[in-house]
């Protein structure tokens, strides 16, 4: 039998929104209350706890019974990082203790997982017992789960993103002479961009993982897009959509952006990527290349990400998150702690924080797209990209107003 008289579980949501958060909150509450555990929902992530504020809601059946169908988070979100200062960690643990919290469920991505691990460690170091479990959430799909096991929210985001791309593709076809550049959310990994692009039939999808070098030149991305657009143009279709993962930005050498001017810098003279309109940069640079060879086209850049985060979850994510929430509570009830919960082969598998860390950074490892995988290789086969045989295509070279030798000299590096 589970002990039930003095157990209080708190729920903290960190990072950005993702479809299915409310479903996890609901599942945790229903399972915990069934065993007479108290459940408190903490507002605004770790930010209020670190100030000693006890802004919480006591959750019960009436409050959560139908929220699994809704997007967003009833507890709201915060990206506040309590690990930067020990005083913040101390205040978080002290505040949770004052609230009578014995167990903590965190819902979030890699940063929140790292924070959860540190809270667990600090509580232990000061003689407090707060067992912690993390539920993996992010539309980026970049937490270190096994291959084929998604983070919750990803499938809903991919489904809605695919629909948006399909609509843009139809607009491009209907109006003709129009291309869309969809800049897909994904800070360090290209899962969402690739998933949406493959499903929607994008002409080309560019992700950071395809570049093995630590840094590339902006021109390489411009050349990839230009070659794809010209190859499609030669089929009689002067329209299309390209998907570019926002993580590609951090692959590009800073000096290339600096040369464009009007770039926001921080106090260390580094580019503020959040202030950089990457789609606009690509649009202008590709338009220049196309103008030089006489192809007239309208390019529209569109960021795709924020409209995906608070969408109501599809049935897959509802089912998945209800299972994750239930599994998280059961893990805590069985004395578990310091782990991220996962479901593999229809079984609950805890992934312990100590095994999720990057040995170099000490932070949660990031799962990136495996470009050698079947999934990526098939996705690439459906794209229109420069191929080896194109280097001998006289018609393609002539379209670029080059000889075969000139064309090879300029573009063969894209196949390296």
C-alpha cells in the first residue's frame, strides 16, 4: 500500500508551451488524488518559488477533469532558471518545503530537466527529501529519448505545421511565381522542420545536422536554396516552399551576418540571434542570385512555431500525455526520484538525470536528427536538391549562364 497521509506533489511547468501540458497536469492530479495525495499547481514555473512566493492552486477533479482537451497551460509558464545562483536553488527548495511538498513533477524541455535535476540534488544536499520526476515536453523533439520515442507536443506541432505548409504550398501554386521560406522553430535540432517538411512535401528542407562543419558560410544555404528553386523552375513549376530550421542560424559564421549590417549585438559584441530576421536575410540573398540569371519570382518568408505551441493536442498527444502523467505519479509512489519518465515498448522506463547529462557541458544532452538514418535519407530523396548528375547537365548550367566547368567550380562543393 502507498503511504498517503502526508504526501504532497507539486507540479511546475517550465520553458515554452507545447500541446499536451494540461493533459499531463490532469493525469498527475487524477492519479495522485486517487491515492489521497495532495496536489498543488505552481504558477509561472520556478520564478515565483525562487522569490519565496507561494502562488499555487490546490488541484482537484473538478478543476482538471476536462483540461486534457485544451492547449496552453492552466499554470502558465516561465523560462526562469533557478540553477544560476545557489541562493535561487535554496529559495526554491525552502519554499517547496514550506508548502509541505514531498514530491515534485516538472514538465518541460532540456532546460527544465536540468533545473529539475539540480533541485533534486540540492534538496538532498541540505537534508530535505523532495523526490523529483520530469515529464519530457517540447515541440523541438530534442530531449535524449530513444530513437522513435517523441517528446510530447511534437506530433501535434508537426500535424498543425504540416497543415500550414500545405496551405502555403497551395497559395504558391495558385498565385504562381511565388515561393515561401518557412523558418521552423527548433533551437538546436531539426526534428520539427524535417517532420513538417517531409509530411507537407516541401521542395527542400534544410536542417543544421546536415552540415558536419562547426561553422558554414551563409552562401552555402543560399546556394542550396537557389539550386533547388532553379531545378524546379526547369520542370515548369516556378513556385514552391522551402523549410529551414532556425537552428541553421547558429551554424552560420557571424562575420557573414555582420557584413549585412543593421545587426543587433549584445554587450560582448555577439549577434543577438533572437533579433535576427533570418527569413528576410535568406529571401533577399536568394532573390539577388535569381535576379542575376533572369528568374523573376516573389519570395515570402514565414516563421512557423509560435502558432503551434498552444494548439489543442491531437489524440496521439492526449493519449501519450495521460500515460506519461500517470506513469510519473506511479514512479514517485514507488519511491523513485531524479529521473525523466519515458514510455518504451508500452512500458514505463525511467531515464535517470545522471545518465542524461552531456559530460562536456554538464547539461541535459540534446537529441539531434541522425542524418544517416532511414527517415532522413528517405526525406532527402523526396526533396529537389542539387545531385551529382546535375554537374553534367548543360541545360542547368546554361540557366545559370555558366559553362559546365564554371557550374562545377561554383556548386560542386554542395555535394561534398
